[in-house]
């Protein structure tokens, strides 16, 4: 067994010059702790030790799962195939790419564009593995959030984050797996959500 870190490369990935300081509300500045917009994440990968990956700045996953609590730092959940927007059948290449997308994990809104309560949270993290399981996909995740993130902030900024729909609702109202063309970390910081 080799405990060395291995790096997965995406040949289509573009390198983006990092901005290390961001303007925050009330005249403050936020200084990025990651050194690059193309963040590197290290996560526990079962019994094989740790794995290092380069996170995409082009795409992100949004997992909105009704009545899912996402308990624990790592875990899994299932999502019906018809709720997965971009993938009907996951190829090995697609699975390898999905794990490079930063992800948000959350329960559905309980009322349209409203959280169940003011403390309803969402989580930032990674997909560590996914596979087909009957008529569903089984998705394994690892949370990377270091502080509580309130879902009401996503609802308030639905238009700016591009998660609204034409009928005034947002995509957080129904169970879905969405892959968005979005630099997730930068978009969240742009609306005052710091990971």
C-alpha cells in the first residue's frame, strides 16, 4: 500500500491567475487562504489514504436532496437518475471529471424560495466517488466547510448566483443534481459567502 499523495490531472483545465485579496462588506478585505483560484483539495479516500486533486473553476455540482441531512464529515446519498440534469449514464471519464468540481450539498427549501428555518445550512465540499445503483446514482461526499453556511443566503442571492428560474422560484425548491458553469468559490465570495 502506498500512502503517497497522487495528483489527478484534467488535460482541459485552464490555469487562472489567482486574486488573493477580495473586497468584503463594510470596507473590509478578505485575503484568500488558498493561494490560487484553482484550489487544491486533499481528502480522505477510504483505506487508500489521501488523494490530492485540482478543483475546477469552470464547473460546480449542486446537490439539492429532499430531507437529506448530510450528517458527518463524509457520507453518501442517492439521487434518482431523472433528477440528474447532465448525465443519463455516467462514463468513467465523466466520473473522473465530476470529482474535480467543487460542490454544494443542501436540503430542498420547504416553501418556495424559503428555508425550513433561519438556521437551515448548506455545505461546501467534494464528490469523492459516484456510481449507478439501480435507477439512482449513489454519490459519496466529503464536506470542506469550516463554518456554518446558511441556505437563506443562497435564496437571497439566487439571481446573482444564477440559481433562479423563470417562474420566480429557484433551483433549491426541488430535488436535483445540477452541474453549473460557474466558478463557485468566486461567485460565493461575490455575494458575501466565505468558505
